[in-house]
C-alpha cells in the first residue's frame, strides 16, 4: 500500500485513525454469555462472496457456537431497511438483528428510529466521519467501483465509462443491483456521472441517469441484476460492481470464463458501507457480539481476505497486524490513487436523484 494512497484515504475518509491503541482481543465475557443464552443471530443481505462474508460468518459461528440465520443474501440496502420496518413486532428468524448498508442509509435509519447504539471495543480506530458519534452506525469497509468483463464474450475490455457507449458493447452492460434500491447500483450511477466531469451529489446523480438513459436507448444496458452467475452465463457480459465483489467473482469462476477486472480511468468512486443493530433486534446481545467480532482483528482481516479495505486498516497496518500476503493480493495501489470519497451529503443528494429519477429518466426495470 503506497504512502500516496494512504495519504489520499486519510484526507478523503477522515484519516482512518492510525492509532496505536491496543484493541481488546476478545469480546467482554458477560456479553458472550448473554449472546449464547439467546443462541442465534439473524443477518440479511450478506452474499458469501461479498467481502469474504462466507468465511466471516463461519468464523463467528466457530468462535462462539451461535446459529446464524441468513435472510435474502441478494437484498439491497433499501430492502434491509424495509425488513426491519416489516418485522418490528416479529421475534422470529425473519427479523434481522443487524444490517450492512450503504453510508447514506445509516443516518436515515437513525432518524427513523430503526437502529440502536452500541460502541464496539475498537471504537476509537474507526474513522471519525464514517461513524455516528453516538454509536448508532459506523463504517465497516470500503472499495472502489469497477467493471468485470467476460472475456469469452467481450473481445476488447473497456477501459473507461465512455467506452461502454461504443456499439460493440450493445446488450452487454449491467449494474450489480437495482438502482432504485441497491446502494451498489446507486453509486454505480454516481460513478458514471462523475466520469462526465459532473460534481458529486445531485449533479453527478443526474449526469449518471443521463448516461444510463443513453446506454438504455442504444440497447447496451441490460436490465438484469449482474452477479457471477449472470456474468458466466453470458446474460450480463459486463457488470459494474465494487472491486471486492468483482475480484471475488473472478476467484469463484476460476477462469471459467476468463475475466478482466478493471478500475475505470475516470469516475473512480470509493464507497463506504456501515453496520448497525436493529432497534427491534430479537437477539440484541448476539447482535452486539457480532459487531465485536466484525471489528476485532480477526473480523477485519476476514474482510480484507475478501478484498475489502476494513475500517481499521490504517490502525492495524501501523500496528503491524496485516500479513504481507493479503496486501499483495489487492489491486495495485495506482488503481486507487484517483479514488474520490464522496461526503455523506453528496451521497444523500446522489441517492435522492437516482432513486427518484431512474424510472422517469432511464425507464429500465432492473430485476
């Protein structure tokens, strides 16, 4: 990881707080006991190939012996919000205890009274402006928007957003989510808008909508949620997705088909996700224990193994806690040097523009 990249991230993402404070190795014993008494945890929207979550979930189960109920792995952030609302009075396994949502959704959920505060033991090592001061939500990891390309079907790998407008990519371009509900897709639209020179926020959101309207009119945009399976099957030969998802899919596909993963030359957008505990969590202690695990060294390295840069990255790096082999598997630092970290206000403005204007401006029903 280059010094230049670390400086950029520090300036753009509130200085990932390279503190030398020693993180507690284990969760408080009284919390462990209370969580084990509850016996289970319910999560939502955690595909196993997203950020290494499959191994992270297994690590949590092995460490504490709790059952983990996994709801709707392919849900978007808006779906997670609705799941909490719909299950306020449900104490069964259909009520999520915890959520992992895009940055813009954290303050929204706090304002609606849908989440509860809890500060993990490693709280001080989480960046200041990607966490709620009262502990209602906090950043967990980040990545940059990329393109993953099925080389069996695409002769020339696109290098930038403008390339996707070329006729040779007709019927090939998809988003990894529904831009009316998925944070990943919403920010994919923002990244496209940024590539046109538009300013982050409403302006880039509207520019992104115009960009996808042009792709859709030309027949290049495919209204299918892109993932590893659709990429391999050929229904979505080019998928716009977070770099950590694309790299994980590449590993899963293992050359069948061969793929390219590229970070565009312009419109390089970094995105932060956040964790929160439902205000109506049926298993509140298990939820808190889950948070302790995710923000422990073990949990943070689990995300890094899944190609996600964890929130405590700089603090752990300064303390010599990150194995070199993990750093070597990440994309070159140069891929991140142009990355733009939008402010929460810019993310909110873009989200409003995209979710409010997609149907009218683009008119593609993504499913």
